[in-house]
C-alpha cells in the first residue's frame, strides 16, 4: 500500500534573489523569519577569479510577493545590491 501523498508534486520553490553581501543576507533572513516565510539558501560555486561565494535565497511560490517586497524594502533602505531572479528552482529531489 502506497500513501496518497507520494504522487503529489511538492517542488514549488522559486529562486527569489542572489545576494553577495553577508550583512544583507543576514538582514533578509531575519525579515523572512519575522514574517514566518519559509526559505532555504543555496550557495553558488566560487569562480576561479572570485573567491567570494554568492547565495541564492529560495522561497515557496505562494509567498513570492511578500518575500519580494521585504527584500526590496531592505535593499532600498540599506543600499545593498541584490539581483532578483524570480524563476523556478532547478533543484531535483527525486
């Protein structure tokens, strides 16, 4: 017997933004947690010329608008540069 939930697709995360500054990442994480938005961070590989790693913050598609507004307000207020991706996450869990 197989559970009903195994046939459901649960991979509905989007890549919200890419952040290079660690202080900006901490502020975004804090804001997402305060607003009870589930997220995860995926680190990009460092290139040969740049040793610094960027992180991609991923959120559920259902909370995309609220998370985007939060990140934009943080970046506008503090002057951080953030690259918004707003695309389907490429992670494959199965």
